[in-house]
C-alpha cells in the first residue's frame, strides 16, 4: 500500500506539471557539431516546451565549489554569434541565455536580477554566480526550444532555482535543486492544491488499511 500511495503521489505531482503552459528541464550535452565541452567541464541546455507564448525566465545559480565556464572571447550573458561559432567552434560551449531562436536570436532583453526568486534587482552573470531575469517581446515563442546553455566545471557543487512564465498560465513553472559535479539535479515544485490532494490520499489510504486490519482481527 505504501508503494501504491507513493506512486499516486508522484502521478498527481507530475500531472500538474503536464497541465502547465510551460515546463522546462536541464538536458546534458556531451557533444555537438563534432566538438565537446572544454576539458574538465560538463554542459547542459535549458530546454522548455511552451503551449502558450513564453514571456520570461528567472534563474539563480549559487556555487559553493567549482566554476561556471565563461569563454574569454565573449562578454555578457548573451549567446555567441553563429558566425563566431563557425570560426571558433569552442565558443559554442560558453555559458549564456537566449530566446526561442537560440544563437540566431542573439541576446534576449533583461530586467535585471531574478527578483521573483529572491534575487537582487541588479543582475549577476559570473563564473561563480548567476542571478538573472531575461525575457522576450516576441509573441510566438511556442513549442520546444532552448533558453540557454550552462557549462560548469565537473567538480561544481551548489544550488539553483528556475522560474518560467508564459502567457495565460495560472501559476509559474518552478524548478529547484542541487548542482552535483557540474550537473543540475532538479526537483519540480508541487503546487499547494496538489500537495493537499496527496495528503488526502495518504490519510484515506491509512484509514482503509486500519479498517482492513480491524476486520481481519
């Protein structure tokens, strides 16, 4: 019965995410266009699927160990140009954020830090800390696309928080977790209503077990 209740709780939690207007995850990338991340680093893409227009994203990354790769030839938080990547393929592994058009879309606009996640008004995008809000004024950011690349040293440890907003959603998509050996290990946030439903199922399940035991006794 314990396993059944756990499975039900997981099902309800993930069904709430499936009904969201936008969801996201960090997808490891081991190679691309016959290149690999710099030695000692691992990389991942922030991949999202939006059923309504993506509006903005907030991200906070705090490292207690290791570093975030920032290519020496690129400054700021935007992506390298496709021309630069063509000439210097290694620059594709720079850490950056972007809009739904990826490299071709260039750097998205920023409203500063990730204040909706408890960040600062001013943005930070360094080798040890990211605190950034970025957004788009386009009205057709729908479908599956990448919103950034994050290349970290393979000894990087820390925490992160992500928020995704899209048009007409009832609540933002939230993802928090730990950074382990350079990879984002995420735990989706579950809404209060879903948690209440899970608790109710657990209570009902416990009551049913007690009645079954009483009958057998």
